[in-house]
């Protein structure tokens, strides 16, 4: 064993973490925070909870472009840029509905962290597992810029898939706010296929 590898494994043992070798065969998708100003469509009245501390509410939360509301439901969160709630976030969860918030949230109620928060099925990767992408896989439409950025990030499993959307060897990576109109047509809205991941569980 090379000294550098021996030193790394010793450090992991002392920290209470266990590293696993890089494994191929993973699918990595991405999710993001929608931004109202980048969307259009007929205004849709949204009802839900005025704060995070409620569920199944029916308070009026404002009217927003149809395209934005759909993106919030697809991605789980969106930043409002107009009206009385400008600067707040319209969040959505399958078991809560819509609510207003001060930050984009993961399924545990903690703020999402761009290029750090990741989601997986808890039966596949436990909360707190640290993940590095070591190979972007086979997808031909993944640009070098996107691949390099995803590989450079240090991801942590802090979120869970909506039931039915996860599965074996599937991870979802949070990018932060969308950067312009038609974000889902950009190079950043991508899927890695047959990617290789290195995982490390958190401190015990």
C-alpha cells in the first residue's frame, strides 16, 4: 500500500468515517431553485401555508406565472421576485403543499446548499453520507465545464427524493438558483449516466 493511501485511511479511521471505493453505474440528476422573473404564463393563485410551521394550509400566498408554479412543484422551491412576497421563497412538498419561507429547504427543513446538498433514497445512501463524483459517465451531452464543476464539489446527502422518483444508484444534486430563462434547456440541467461515485459515511 502506498504511504499516501495508508495515511488517508488512518485519518478516516480516526475520524469515525468509512470510505468506499469508487463505484460505476450511477445516475446523477440535478435540481435547482426556480426564479420567478425567468418564467411566464397566466397568473395562478396559490394557496398554502404562510410559514414553514404548518401543513395543508389554504391561506392565499399570491398569484404567480403558471410556468413558475409548475417549476416550484417540479423542483421543490422557487424565489419570488414580485409583489408583496418578493425576496421570499415559495416552497412545495408532496406531504405539505405550498408554503412561504425565507430559504429553499430540503425534506428535513434545513436550507439547501448549492453544489453541496444532494438527495438519495435513504435505503441506498444514508443521510450524512459524503459523495464525490469521480467520473461523469457515458452521457455525450455533458459538457466539460459542467462535469468539472460537479466533480469538484463535495456533496452530502441531506435530502430525500419524492416517493417514486429515486431508486437504486440514483442521486440528485442541488445546483442553487437557475441562472436565466429556459434553464432546463441549458447545459447545467443534465443527467449523468453510468457515473462513478466515491462515498464516505459521516462521523458516527
